[in-house]
């Protein structure tokens, strides 16, 4: 895996998590789940490790990570209140 492959993975994940954000905000949980499975499959190469990046490619990776984190926060803003409702419902029975 080279630097371009690493950036392609992060770019793809950023796009997928952006789509997941839109699906979550729309309440389209079927689409959200499918995108989540696709994101997991796309992220699988990272488990084996990726080469370190330097220079402009490193900065691009950092920007993509910031976008991924922003997408994650936006998704959690939608799902956390729902998770809390489910948790409360489960504990009342």
C-alpha cells in the first residue's frame, strides 16, 4: 500500500461518513446501516497497518481525519439522544 492508496481510503471513508450523516439526519436507518457496513469494509485495510505519510500527503490525511471526526460528531448528535431513549425504555421494564 502506498501513500495514494492511504489517501484514497481516507477520502472514501470521508465520503461514506458524510452520506451516513445525511442518512442519520433523515432517519433513513436502513441506508445508514448499509453505509456503515460499506465503511467498515473500506476501513479493513487499516487494521493491517498503513504507511506513515509525510509532507503534503500527511496534511491531506489530517484534513480528511478532521472531516471524519466532524461527520462522526454529526452522526452522534443524531444517534446519542435516540440511544438514550432506547436505554431508558429498556431499563423501565
